[in-house]
C-alpha cells in the first residue's frame, strides 16, 4: 500500500473505507436522521462547543466561504491574518465578496503574534471580523488561536480556519471565543473529502441577522432549519457521512486526549528524525505543527526528483511546497490515521535516497 504522507486527503482506516461503500439511503428518511444527529453531537465534543454546528457537502474551502458570506455586508472591513497559502485564501474569499480586507502578513514559517493583532485592532476600530488559519498546512506552522482570541475578544468576530487542525490538536471553540470554526473531513478526521464542518456562535448569529452578502448554498439560517428536521438542505455526501461516523467511532474509542497525544508524539518523532538526518525544519520551533512537518529542501536536491524517487522506489507520497515555497520545501503529513512506523518508513527512505540525489546534483554541476 502507498504511504500517503500528504497533509490531506489522509489515509483511511479499513473500517472507514468499508463504511464508505455502503448502499445509498433516503436522505429524508429515518436512517439519515439518526446519522446526522449522532455525527453532529459527537463533532460538537471535538470542537468543544455547545453552540450550532452545520455539515455542508463540500470541501473545506466551501466552509470558509460559508463563514464569510454569513457574517458580513459588502464594503465592511475585516482583518485577514496570513501566515501562508491558506491564510491568503481566506482573505481572497473576503475580497471576492467585496469586503475591505486589511492584510496582516507574517513571514512564512512563523506564527502570528497576539500583540500585533491587538495593535492592528487599535489602529482600525472599524474591523468587524478577523480571519485566521489555525494550522497553516502550507508551512507547517500552528497559530496560537487561544492568545489571538484573547486579543480579539469583544472587539470583532473571530473566524478560524481549522480545516486541517480540528480533530488532531486541542481547540476549544467556546472557551477561546471562536465565533466560526471550519474543518474538513479529509484532514485529521481520516475520512474522504466531501463534508465541511462549521460551528456558529451566538455572536455570529447576531452578525448574521444584519449580514447582507449574497448567499444561497451556504445560508446558515436554512442549514439550521433543515438540521432541526435532522436533514441537510441539499443532498448530502452520504458515503462521506457513513465514513465520518466510522471515523468518529475510532476516534471516540481511542479518546480525545489519546488522539491529541498521539499526534504530538508522532510530530516530535518526525522532527527529531528529520534533524537527525541533518535536514532543517522550516517552521519556527515554538509553533511547529503537530499535524504536518515542512522540511527545507537540502542544497542541490531537486524537489521533483525527490518526490519521484520516493514515490516510484518506496511507494511514499510526500507533499511538495506550494506557491512561493515550490521546490524550496517538502512536507510530511502526519494527521489522522498515522503512527510512528509510517514516519519511520519515510525517514529510512529519505536516508537511502537523498545522498544519491545530492551526488547527482553535484555530478551535474561538476560536469
Ligand atoms: C486543506 C485546507 C484547506 C482547503 O480545503 P479544501 O478541502 O481543499 O477546500 C483550507 N485550509 C487549510 C488550513 C487546509 O489545510
């Protein structure tokens, strides 16, 4: 089997694969009502929220768009904090809908500082909302959502992209003052792509009442009225719901603390192994992600040659660098269904392949 080490979609446990192959059912009938009730209730615990949580048939980006269009009106000002590709994306959604997005840019590889967020809010008292990424999958950096939340509390809506974090690391929606938190099934949940999860606070509902941005598919009010009947507005991605229920069975059996501890352990194992190979980590150590590790491309090594050798010789699929990091880093995903042995396989293979690629580069230069 392929060792799929991209940061989503992540590998599926056999029980999840099997659940996903079940026959279709009436999505307006009692079986689906039981599934959505169960899944929603259990997800709320992983989100640490007692407020509303909606499931949309979409990838994670759809959930981010839902967060934006349900919260603001055209021309309103928001603060978009970006530490990488996905922070940029959240802002682009706001800009596409005509919001005035103030940019806070943090050098890639680093996390946002809560004091900087606080000063920007002092300078721009008209800011209605803050958009931020929890786990920046493109750089392997995790923002401190709790401390940034303290800087924002009571001053603006707090919208968090937790697409690749929720389910793998602790995040306390209600306690940390998060108004909308978005996640995606294909990341830490070890489920195929196709369900986005969106929690909505009481304050987000108050903003929603006056929010004039156009919306149809993503309308929270309609989502709520359907959820009250234990349904979704459109046809749900049924197979992914089956899989999600099976994934949650496994996660709940393992236990929340044990799942988080495993991610932490595997991440530390990854970082230690990479360092032992003489390679350099891309993320600032104090905010290194427990879900994905970005590694600087060693001097003289061609990124596409590395990923090809790993794939064809070792059956390991690594993540590449995105946008400005193309060819400069490679990424090892370790979220969801992952254990140390999966990473050991990557480390042993890197050790075998890298010297040859370095020599190859040297030979080319010399020739
Ligand atoms: C994967 C990811 C997304 C985008 O999710 P899609 O499912 O590809 O739409 C957004 N934000 C983060 C942090 C991600 O890791």
